[in-house]
């Protein structure tokens, strides 16, 4: 799933649920993809994980989300350069998590 997301130009999360923390939004931000989402639940707080200003654009209504999507599709895709020591590699993180739970 991450490989598919990594190839995307844009992530759109039209979730109307009050999610505490959207994994989809976090993955898009970590991959440097622009993300459009409805401002529901904990999603607005995820702006703290942006790799560049404005990476996560929030809409209050579905029509506003559609307008933001139209605007994004009218411009060239933006790709953030991930730092070399990005650290979001499951092969690196999983052993650390296993050790943490073993403690």
C-alpha cells in the first residue's frame, strides 16, 4: 500500500468520520505528498507532521474539499525531498518496536 501511495501525486482523505488519528494522512505526509482532508477529529493536529508548509490542506465542507482538489489538479505535482535519515523504514522500525514490547 505504501508503494502505491509513494507513486501518487496527491492524497485526498474525504473521511466524514471523527477519526482520532488518520494513518492515511500520516503516511501521505511522511511520503512528502500533498494531502487534502476534511477537518474532522484529530486530522487538523497532523499539520505538525508536514514536511513543508501547506502540505496538509484542510477543508471544512465537502464542496470546499472538491474546490481544493480542483485547484491542486491544475498545478504540477509537488514532491518533497525526503531527508536521508528519514527513518520511516519498517525494516528499521519493527525490530525496535519488538525490543520495546519485550522490555
